[in-house]
C-alpha cells in the first residue's frame, strides 16, 4: 500500500539527512533510490484511471503521470487493487523525498551526488505541486485550505477530513 511505501521513503530520507558521510551512506542512498523507484512505479501504474488527478493535470514525468499513486497494489507492483490516492502515505513519501534531496545536495567533494539526484529532485517538486492541487481544497471563502481524505474524496464540512493526514508519520 502507498502508506508503507511512503513510510519507507520517509525513513530512508530522514536517515540520509542524519547520517554522516561514510561508506554505509552509499548503501542507504541506493536503498532510498530503490524506494523512490517503487513509488514512481506506483505512480506510473496509476495513470490509467481513477486517480482523480486528471482535472488538475498530471504533474510528474513531464505531465505523463499522476504524482500521487493509488493507495493499494499487488505485491509485485503490477496492477492496482484500490484506487484513489491516500494523503497520509503521500505526505510521508513527499517528506522523505524532500529530506533525501536536501541532504544529498549538501554533499562534500569527497562524496559525489548520485546520478539520480536530479530525477528525484524534479519528481519531488512535481509531487509538491500535485499534492497541493489534488489533495487539498480551498474553503468557500478561499482564505484557507485543508488536506482532503484522498485525491478522490474529502474536504470541508460533511465531505469529511482526518487530522492525522496533515503531517508525515
């Protein structure tokens, strides 16, 4: 499910941000990229239908893919089981990608940035934009925004919302 993949990205991004530059950091960078690749695959599989991000336009992969994946997939990431994005998993993944990118941008000359840094940085930016457009909604006055229950449902009043979705973790 997207929440588990999001937790993995959050954890690996936080560890990258906290870990000193040493030989074990290389392994963690590889693991973080693998977690990102899983997230990206989920987004790619979410393109077909039911992502509820079509109205705002897909933001990732040069507009080819929704940045917020469906919430549930088979174990091999080959097909969708449950549709619509879940903002708690999305927020975790987004925070993890942000932490990873920021920690890798500050690498010293002793350790080169990984080849995938630009790709993940771009996907992170696009995901921030998609989250704002697809997982939040303005109040009737337009003065406030709230995180929805998912890209397909939730909002103000009787539409429903869950305070636990507002922060990573």
